[in-house]
C-alpha cells in the first residue's frame, strides 16, 4: 500500500480550498458519480496500481477519486507544467491521500522528475494525456514494461504519437484511445475546448469578442468548437486549414476560409488548435497588425514559433499575468498569451466539468476494461469499445432527464434485411 501524504505540491494549506472546488466539480459530473457507486461495491480495480499523467484539475481529481474507490492504488502527475491547479494537487495529497506530484509553473526538469515519481510506483495501468508518460516509460524505464497490462490516452496529440509508436513497433503494451470515443471528442473537444478557450483568453485579457476578427487555425473538433463559440460571441471568424474537406466544411458552416498568410492582415485574435508545430511562424507574426493577440489551445506549446518571435522582438514585458507584450522590429506590438501553452488550462480552468464527466467516464470504464481484458490484447492502439461509448451516452442522457426512442421490432428487421427496396 502506498502511505498517505506522499507527493510534491506547492502548498498543503491550499487543501481545503481544493477540496471544496473538487466537490463543486462533482456536482456537474453525474456519470462519474454513478460509476463511483458501482465501483465502491464491485472494486473492479482491486490490487491494481494506476499511474496517471493528466492535467491536475478538479475534474481529474474526481477521476482519481473514482479509480481509488474502485480499489486501485492511484498516483498522479501533471501532463503540463502550467495547467496544475495547486489547490487541487494539495487536496489530492492531504485530504484524499492520493500521491500527486504536480506544481504549477514547474520547470521541465521537475515535470519529468514527477513523471518518474509516478512510474516509480510500478503501475499496472497508465493514464496519459499527450503521451509523455508512455514515451518516458518506453525510452527510459522499460524495466517497468513487465508489470503493465495496458493504458489509456486522453487526447488527439497523444493518440497521434501512440499511433506512430505502434506503426514502428515501438509500442509495447495495449492502449485505449479514449479520445476516439464519440462521447469524448464530439463533446469535450468541441464544446469543452470551444468554451474554455474563449474563457482563458477572456480571463487573461478581458477583451470584448463582439466585432473582433478571430482567426481559428485548424478545423478539427477543437477548431470547430472555438469557431462556433467565437461566432456566438459576435466575432467575425476566419478559419485556416490544410485539409480540403475540413476547409470546405468550415466554408459551409458559414466561416471565411483563407490561407493564414492572408488572414494575418486583418486578424485581431489568432487561436491555434492544430496539434502541429510552428503553424504561427515568424513570418506570420511579422505581418500581423498592431495589437494582435495570439493564443494556442493545442496540446503542446509548439504551435507558435516563439524562437522566431524572439528574433523579431526588440523588447518585451509582461503586461498582465500570462500576457507577454512584444515590440517588434517593424514598430508594431503584438501579445502572446500563456507562453504559447494551451490557454484554456493556463489561464482558465480547462474544459468544464460537465463535458469532462463523459471523457473521464470513458477513462474509468476503459481502465476497468483493461483490468479485465488487457492481458488478451496485443500491443497496439485501440478504440474505446462501442458498448462503453454507448453506455456513457445513455448515462449522460439519463442524468439530463432526456429520454429517447427505441427501434421497433419491425424497424430492426428492416435494417437487417436487404430484400426490401422501394
Ligand atoms: N483537459 C482539458 N480540460 C481539462 C480539465 N478540466 N481537466 C482535465 N483535463 C482537461
């Protein structure tokens, strides 16, 4: 057993505040609450050690508490140095006795030291958000592979990394791509990133969205969410894309579509949500108008080319928390938010609990699935089993008091026959 009060946190005295906020989030997480009742009775994770590398937020705390209720020994670390909510980390350690290694603002060395701390617990199951835990385990701690039954991955960026590991034969255990569940990406990526990105930019800058020209770079599920929420706030939204079908979809959703090299001329606020590197490059920032604001809501801080920005910056200062003003050598001034890290978690609280409820129900049920079936799975990346995805949808609908129709026997027969036509 792990003993209590282990971890690395900023300040244990924040624990009570964190506990209250974790409880507040739980009010909006009915599916996790239902699962908790079942997990407490059935203990599906008894005897298993679970190490998680996720954003340390109130929502993640509720997931960790659920997994512990299911019988697991849980240890957590952060999946981003700027997203940790220090009060939550304190409550996890001090009140819930879940070892947690996460300090907001930690440097890269401490970030990876903390990943090693949760790996030191010799996990049977890993939970990851961005694949830093899995990648560190494979590169530096492969003596741990013998204990591992399987893992889960939360986000698009992580799934892309894992797929490339699987394709080259580097991946050594099965991982369920939680992101691929419909009840995850259709809601969390779209409505969660959509709302929390605008929330983060608003908290950092207090800008008025109405009338602003907002350039959304990338029209995946996150980009779709950000674009539709900005439109709802009265912004004129321009979408940039590299994929023809997504660009077409953006155009038919009513957005202006153009290359970024054209959008820079008019844009007031630029938001990258691509998962790719240097999509906002030096040449773009040099062409932006005076006062332009730049934020990233993609997983890693690679989307804005900050090195190139330094080359054209003559002076800079922090004008508000998480707002860096850059005076450029062309005489203009532009602003980068949250050091280019994902702004919804750096400046706001991440996706609201109500969508994380579904994402983390998929996480918990996938962990239960791995506990049962992991030994029979080859090392590869797997989609969340359809029945888990559907059950999360059903539980969420129930919690919202929404009833839906069922196929009649006649309709079921019709759908399974091929003889009947016009
Ligand atoms: N990813 C995005 N929002 C999040 C949240 N609130 N908690 C954990 N992970 C997240």
